[in-house]
C-alpha cells in the first residue's frame, strides 16, 4: 500500500497528481500518514 503525508498532499504542485493520490486514498489503495508517522486509512470526504 502506498503512503503519503497530509502535508505533502496539501502542498502538491501538480493538480493531476493530487487527484490521483486522492482517488487512491478513496479507493483504499493509499493511506495518509499523520505528523507522528502513524499511518491511517481515511474516509473519502463528500464533495
């Protein structure tokens, strides 16, 4: 499973790459890492 920190995701300059990561997180293929390096699955946010 892929992991990315929220800070990196928030400051990603490429909007397409950010959308891909968000889709992976939504599909359960990726996890967000907390500032304390604890990985967690995230629920997709309603848009």
